[in-house]
C-alpha cells in the first residue's frame, strides 16, 4: 500500500479568453465589498466572472478599474449581469 501524496495536485491553468476585458469596482461598490469582477467579451457579452474562472485564468490583472465616486458604471454592469441570470 502506497502513502498518499502530502500536497494536492497543482491547479490547472486555462488561458484567459482572447479579447476579454476585465472590469472591477472599488471596495465601496457592490454588495460583496467590491470583489465582483465583470468580463466584457469582444462580442459585447457582459457578465460577472466566477471566482473559479478567475483562478483558472491565473488571477490576471484587471484591465479597467471603475473610478471611485462613479458607482453608476458598476451598477450598470451589475444590473445587466443580474438580468441575464434571471
């Protein structure tokens, strides 16, 4: 009987989709302390990126930070994502 490994296997890395723009708000924006990250695909599709996707992509740099004091930009992305999810 062999001894099980002491370290978990490495998390697989998946390439970030080509042309994807990542957008994030400030800490005071959103209901999750500003941790929400939204993806805007070249086709115009917009949705919140899951934590699993973000991790699999290797926690890439955010392309656009919504400026402080401009929560309307964040609220629009959030409302659009919520409408898509029903």
